C-alpha cells in the first residue's frame, strides 16, 4: 500500500494531467471543446504544409499532431501549449536530412523519425539533469537574428511552389537565389494564379476580417478572433475545391498533394540500422535545443497571462516525451507552436483537455477525410507557410537594439548574416559565440568613476555627474564591475595612471559596491597593485565590500598585507577618517 | 626644418633609447657594464642550451642573442629586460617544426627563422593596433597551468641527454614516457656521471653558495647575487674542460656540441618558398602571444620596483622588432627572460646600455671563443635547462587557488592536464576556453540578497548576515551582478518565486548598486517581469541605478511603463516612502 501511494504521488508530481483531470470543472468543458476544434482546423493545414516544407509526405505532419500532442497535454506544465510540426524544425530537417536520403523516400522518413526519437531522448535527459538553464546561453538578439533569417529562408524556399517549379531543398542563400533565378522562366501561370489568390485570401483573413468583425458588436470576441485565424483551412478547402472542379491538376500541371493514405499510424521504430542513428546526433541536438526554446518561450508568455508557473525542466521532459512518441508513431520533430497555442488560449481553452479534443478531430480527419485532400494544391500550402513565417521576421528589433545597445544589435545582425551565409546550425553557433565574445570585450573595459561626497550625507557620486566634495590627498574610486582576468590589468593601469596624475595623493579608496566577485587573477593583480602604490607612498583602502567577496578574501595574503583595519564598512567612515589633518 | 623636427619627435616617442642615451649619466656606466658582462656569462650557456632544446644548432641561440637583444634595448620601454632564447618558445618550435623538417637541418633552421619573422610582424601589428589588451584573455590560472606543464615537458625532454640516449622530440606526454622507458636500458654511464655532477654543481650554486656568501659581510650584495647566478657558465667551463682533458667524447661516447662555426651571422631571409610560410602561421601566432606574455610580465614586475611605467603596446612593437631581426639574422623566436632580466637588474643595470654591452660580449664569444666550446657536453646543457625550468613549475598555486576559488583551481588543473595530453598549443586553447565557460557559468547564477535597514541609517544589508528591519509588504532585493542573457531568466525565476512566497507583498524594490550593465535580453526580461508582477498586484521600484545604466534606460519602453517616479536615488528614500501606512 505504501509503495503504491509513493508511486502515485511520484506520478502526480511528474504528470501534471493528474491534477487537472482530478479537479476538472464542467464549466471548462465548453471552452476546451471549442478551442480544441478551432485549433484542429488550423493544425491540419499547417501540419501538412510543414511536413511538405520538411521534405516529408503530408501524413507525417498529421501523425506528428496525434499522439505527440496528446502526450504533451498529459505531461506539460503549460495548459495552453499546442505542440506539433514547426516551421523552424522543418527547415532543420530538410537541410540536414536531404544530404542523407532522397526527400520523401521511406529512408528519408525513417531519418526524420529517428531525429525526433534521438531529440526526444536528449530532451528528457536534459530535463532530468535539470539542464533547462543551458538554453539561457542563447541571448535574445541571437534568437531574434536566427528566427528572422530562418523565416526568410523558409519563405524563400516556398517560392518554387508558388511558381510551380520543382527545385532541390537547400538552406544556403546563394544556392537558393541561383536556383530561383533559373526557375523563374519556367513559371507555370495557373499555379501562380492559385498562389496569388491564396496569399490574398490569407492576408484578408489576417488584416481585413478582424476590422470587419470588430464592427459586429454582438459577436463574442473569442469567436471573432478564432474566425480571423481560420484563413488556412478556408484556403485549403477553397483551393482544393477549385482545383478538383476544374481538373487543374491533370489539365494545367498544378502540383497537387495526391493520394494520402487513410488510417492511424502504427507503432514502429525507424527502419534504420543502429549505426545510422549516429550521424543524426548533431541535428538532433540542434532540434532538441531550438525546439525547446520555441516551446518554453510560448509556454511562459501564455502562463504569465493566467499567473501560472511553467517549470523549465518539466517542459523539457514533456516535450522530450512528445518527440519520442513522434519518433515511434511515424511522425517527425515537434515543438510548441506560437500561432496555434495563442488560438487555443484565446478560443477559451482552460486545460489540456482542449489539446486532447484537437487530437480527436485530427484523428477523425486522418481516418476518414484524407481522400478529400487529394486535389489540395501545393501552392496553397506554400502560401500558408509564407504567411505564417513572415510573422516571425522582426525588423524593428535590430533598430531598437541599435538605439539601446550597439553590441546586442551587432550580435543580431551577425547571426542573421551567418545563418544566411553558412546555414542554420552553424549560423546560430556563430551567433552564440560572438555574443559571448562581445560580452567579454565589454566587461574587459569596465566603467570606473572617481566619486566625491554629496554635502555631508552618506552618498558618494561621480565627480563628473554631480556637485560633490573631494579631498586632494584622497582618491575615491568606484569600479563598476567584478574583478576578473579580462579586466584586472586594465583596472591596474587605470589606478596606477590615476595615482601618478595626482602628486599630492596619499590615500586610495576602492569602493566595492559593484564588485561581486574577485577571481584569482584579479586578486594577484590587486596584491601587486597594493605593493606598487605603497612603494610610491600611497595607501590602499577598501569600502563596502560585499559579504561573499569578503568571505573569500578572509584567508588571503592580500588581506593580510592590506590589514583588516583598511577595510571600511561604509565609504563615509573611510572619508571621515582620512579627512583628519594628520593624514594629509 | 619643421618636417625634420616632426620626424625627430615621432622617433623619440617610438624609440625610448633616445631618451636614456641623450641623458646618459656617467655614474650609471659602472652598473651597466658589470650587469652587461654578468648577463652575458648566463646568456651564452642558456642560448646554446635552449637552441639545442629547440632542435637547432647552438650558434642559432647565440645569433638570436645578438642583434635582437640590441634592437629590444633601443625600442623596449623596460630598461632592465633582457630578451633572447626562451625555454617555452623553444619547446613550441621543436614540437611544431619537427613535423615539417629534420631537426638541425638547414630547412629546419629556415622554418625556425621564418617563425620568428612572422611572429615579429604579428607582434608589431598587434602593438600598432593597440591589441596588447588581448593578452588579458588568458587568465593567471591558465598561464600557471600552462607554464608548469610546459616546464614539466621540457625537463622530461632533457632526460635523454642526461642519460646519453638519442630520442626524437615530442610534446605528447605518453610518447615521451614510452620513449624514455625504452631508452633507460641503453643508459651511458659516463654521460650520467657528467649529468649528475652538473646538476649537483648547479644546485650548489643556487642553494648553498648564497648562504656561504651571506656570511662574508664585506662582499657587496649585488656581487654575491651575481656570483650565485654564475652556475651555468661554471658548469659549461668545468664540463668542457673535463671532457676535453679526458677525451670523453671520442673514448666514452659522451655527446659533445662539436664544431660551432665562428663569425657573426649574415642578414638573410629564411631560405623558403613564399607558400612555405603559410603553415607556420598558427605556430607564429602562439609564439607571438606566449612570447609577449613572458615579456610583459617580467617587464612589469621589474619596472614596478623602480616606479617606472611599461607600455604594453610599445612592448609588443619592441619585441616584434626583435623577433623580426632574429628572423633575418639566423636566429629564432625570442622573448624576455625572467632569470636573465633579474640578474641584469640586481647586478646594477640602470639603462639599456647594459644589454648593448651584453651583445658586445656575446659578439666577441661568437667571433673568437667558439672553438673552446667544441668539447662542451650536451649533458651539461641539459642539466642547465632542467634546473632553469624547474623554477617555472608552481605546485603551491593550485593549492592556494583551491582554497580561494575552486573554479580557478579547476581551470589550472584542466590546462595542466590538457597541455600534457594534447600538446602545448591545443592545451592552452582548451584552458582559455574552459576559463571563459567557467566564468559565464558563475555569472549565470548570481548572488542575490534580500536586505533590510540597519537601524534608522541609510545602510541596507543582507537579512541573513545582519540584524536589520524589514517591512512585510515590501521586499528589498539586491542583485549582485550585471543583468545579461545568461542570468536574466535565473533572476526572473528568483524574483517571481520570492514574490509568490510572500502573500502580503505589494512592493518589490530592486537595489541596483551592483548592476553595471543591462543587456537587451535582460531588459526584455525585466519588461516582462514588471508586467507579470504588476498583474499579480506587486509594484516594481528601482533604487541606486548607476549613471551609465540609467542613461541607457532613458528612452526605453521599460522605463516608460515603469514610470520615472518609480526610480529612487537612494534605497532609504524608497523605504521611507513605502513605509507609509496608505501603501501597506
């Protein structure tokens, strides 16, 4: 009995669904059901479109939207997140797996499944090892630059479908542009007509419909929002109907989806030899990282709106379980979708039940509606992808960053260019490394302020910014950075220079409010510095040393040589003592 | 006339020798002359020994001690530094160039010269571009681990000469150990006898002689110190005399230096095709960096003793010019020597003239004394190298670092192991990267303190360390780190957690004394955080924001949403306002 209850309580802590299922309130059912159905109408076209973007048959995208979504709904700590195929992950798959197998072939599908499987295992392992924190090492400018560049590549990769010209996939900008240039003369005009109509229809739903519906006062806001998100399913239905009615596929060469097998996916491991999993590891790592980042940012922003908490490590595990499931049920890598999760949230979802209802609707579609999509034109799906990813491109961010902090703007632009120039995985790596180097460069030349006393108060402020009192034989210096190897010598040079500039100087006070840490290199430099200025007749003092810093200094040679009486609690104490006439 | 004086004043600023030559005082001549001669007696055996360590004929070491030393004396900003062959640079040469040519062959010499040439150009370029600061990115623990490991490898590489067994050079520990194990059975006992005698003699000079001389009260201290540094030349003279007298070279197979060509080196470019310079670039980069680091640390520590200033960029240029000269006068890479510079300083050198006198003495030796070194045993030179480099191994440093800061100790040990495991150049790179990662890891989890007021003062201290007053509806939080991408999410989670823990909380005050910078990622997080806690009924305030941080925040959405009246000059102001009953 005890064992059973232990297992149960462990399961409860690991499976958030126990909580919301046990306390499910009937009043939530209507919202959950409505949201579930609306999300499904958005998910079905997106899942097929992203699968095609990834070089996979459309049903793979739908399979990835069945069990993986259900598994996430049970394990995820977010109640609104809708996982499934994603444009960024699809781009990663097509650019890396296309080198291993022919897109669309059974081996290609097996590689995509295997990537999901490995990425799932990695995500579960990282979550269990509580390594969610690792994702913090990608800064926002790098993520923004990466996303914009990837969205740009995705949009560009779809132009061939808009024009109706088949081209091999690539994530290298110059190859893409070269191929497009060769493709343009072969443009098929019936396809272009369908593309243009699809794009216009999607834009109308996105920008015109909300304004029209806003005037219709009696319409509930949630319904209005959901209607304006229904562009993709309308484009799919209308596009398919027109192509089927006028036989545009057979007569005018418009590319159509064709036969999609009906029926649910089977449980099966990817049909690959064990050794064939190995070359997928770098790709799976990129997928697990980028998928998680998409996931956690969407989950956090939605949870905050309801003042709910998202647990990074639980999210890692839940997304990992979803990917693992995708890998054994004929799917491919999934992550949380911003667009579908927002629709889920605004359409009134209250619990994970909404996602389970979405799964049921997608399941019905997979079982019975596949023949209806036979005449679905690829150009319509390409239009859906392009309109979806243009929202990911953020051109205001670089300008905002440039005003706020040039280094961040440089990191963004560098990542953007690197992704376009050398591909998505290497590009994001270059961005991450450059951010770190820019950060080190900044902290290696810290801000330092000579300060003086404000009137007779306890406040000491920068002599350049404020009217303050100073003493000619005392230099009060505030170093606005932790002392560590990249800046130790710089600070030493600054202090020595400041000391040689002031012939009457006898006391140098370092104000340590902003020093959070002193590493061994900096401690060595400080020890040397103290000796050097003492030999030049200048005494060193420290004030306002933080507790953790003081704890570390306690047993060091530096503090022994300095003397504990040279360390003051407040700058005021030091100032008042050193103002004494006998110390001038 | 104006042009001439402009050129003259530019030269004066670039050639420190103009200054000390124009104002040369006759009273300095005695010290300079004595120091110059004593350094030469140390330099001649070391130059030959290090050349052999580098896989070069002994005269190459002597050539590197002529013009390069003179060029440095004229251009260097340190007046005591003695440049010339160095053990670390010799190790770099032998391990990297041995892959390109047979050690000791004319092509090998040409590669060594070319390395000096390229390193010289790099150093001049880095000095001119004021990139001296780049060297700060190698932390002290990394340098210490590198130096100890390199010294260990050098000492081990000399054991073959002590035993009299020829072995190929390598900087891989396992190869070295394997070869030594095979070599031990072939030990030549006459060579071992010379080795043992040399080591004992050197140790006696280093440890016993100073104590004996200290009792001799009338002996000047400088002379006593110089005498105790004369071990190497005594070993060379005595060793050569014994080998020559008993014909140990021919009769007992003791390896001797043999014929050294007399005469000064000629100006000549390395005899290599232009394309053969290319593969030397990584090695030259390592040489220019490590050579400069040796140089600047010796120069700084000696300059400080006389309260003189060393200019990093001028040092880079001066050392670069010395290396360039070495590359075109039959030498190989040089840097400042700690041992010889200290001897120069304590023997009474006052200006660069001492080094010019050293050059004259070495020149005389190269012209006339070379036949005398014919019977010099290699074992004696190996003993000199081993005793010289054991001083570079620092085993107290890792223990001291472990007590002070574990991360620094880990960096040292990691660098030490990496240098032994994968070689010197890759090893130091691994060390440098690991230090940066350890630093990022530390700043990603900053110290944060909940603080309270000390009595009725303006001081606010950690509630865990001090007796302070707090208010139940106000949380005063001090973040002891700049806010940037690696820690933004961590801080957000901490603040949200702290807020949810306190149901009565209505005001959250962030004390920004230790925040030196807020990057774009952190600003985004702060903006989100403010919205989230406000939705939960908690207002955000900032206090003691630094000038440069406030300047940046000025035009941001964050400050606009927060309101300027929520930013207080002092924590006291905020505390007193929030203590008002109507705000509880």
